[in-house]
C-alpha cells in the first residue's frame, strides 16, 4: 500500500471522532502538519514511516485534537443530511436504495405551498416519488413512516454510526462503535 493509504482517525479532545459519517479521516500530510504545529496528540501509529532528508517519523493512525471543538448546533440542510436523517431508506415504502436512486420529496408539494424545510422533506425512492407526484399525502394515500423533523448534529452522528466505512484500521477500534456489528 502506498503512503497515501494511511489516513489518521481524527478525534476531538474528548476522544470521540469529529464525525462518523463521513468518518473523520485526515490525510497523512495534514496529520503530520498538525503534529508538527502541536495541534494534535498522537494516540496510535502505523508501522509505516515517512522520510524527509533529515527526519523519519512513523505515520500516526489515531490523533486527538488538543483543544475541544464544539459541535455545530444546527446541521446544514442538505440532500445528504436528509438521507442520513432518514437512514438512507424511502419513507414511503421503506426500501433501502443506493444513493443514486434516492430523491427527496416534499410531503406537502411545493406547487401546493409546501416549503423546502426539514419538517416538509423526506427521503423517497424514485418510484415512490413519481407515484406521489404533486399530490397531498392523503390524496396519494402515501404518508411518511416517520414525521420529518429537524435533526440535531448528535442525531445525525448517531445515524451515521449505522453506516461503517469499508475500511477500519485495528488501531481505530477503541474509538468507534461498529466493531461488534462488523464481527458478527
């Protein structure tokens, strides 16, 4: 594996990942810069070494910020965050789909005065979105499984934990909560 394949898991000062989804991974370059600027503490290292003309340093696999960064209180309204809030599943049929097949649907259609807000937008698969069209939920006989609400950053982080990345280095396991699910 090239040196580029050695990212560091970035933790906040409380030793929790800065983000679960996407997982807070820093490139080896950003990690080494933060180490030299004394902004992070190295918690664990790879066996891999980076060389410069005068130095040799083991690449960090887990780092922790020296100063705590508070979570943003209000998550951004984005398509991805709507999907994450809804568990990447259609709120009308319950089907789990790949993200390229997911859309978001206005529960009260925009053509009928509905707004693009957390409380009026849900994840929908393309077939359900086409069937519902610009009809009201009662008219379409399609009601979301869960009432759409504004999520907190914490709830999005918790939802993100249900979607582990493809690669988890063994040195990260003490700081992540997917292990028992992955080994089952």
